[in-house]
C-alpha cells in the first residue's frame, strides 16, 4: 500500500514541479512584456539552468523577495501567488513522501 501512496505522491510532486516551471516562465514573460527595462536589468531571465550563469538565480531572488511589487502589476502578483502555492504544496508533498519512506523502512 505504501508503494502506491509513494508513487502517487511522487507523481504529484513531479507534476507540481512542472507547473512551477510553467508559472515561473509565465512570470518572466509578463515581466518582459510589461516591464522590459526591469526584465533587461535582470539579465533577460527565462527558465534556464546553466552552471556559472547567475541571471536565473538573481531573477528567482527577485521573485521570492517580492521586489516586483513596486511595478504595481496585478498579473505579476497573481503569478507570484500561484508560484508560492505550488511551492508550499510541493514542500508538503515532499514531507509526506519522506514520511511514507520512513514508515516503509520501519515496517521492514
């Protein structure tokens, strides 16, 4: 039974991570569309991970610290709220996955 729960929660976690990628990219696209100067100043962020490239990390800090609030953009705010919901739900699911794994180990 634990295996089925684990697989279900793991699939949910992966789905949420895909949604997070989509929402983060949508945030960056809105920033590019409505606030080109800010988008340029952040290094023209988009969803990418390259070792040694700090533009993506800096853009994520910009989102997490809510520095975009000064732009007074309701669309960016809505994307932010969705991103945070996905992050909190993902953390909860990761804790559940960990709990199921520990329970499985204890039961032997």
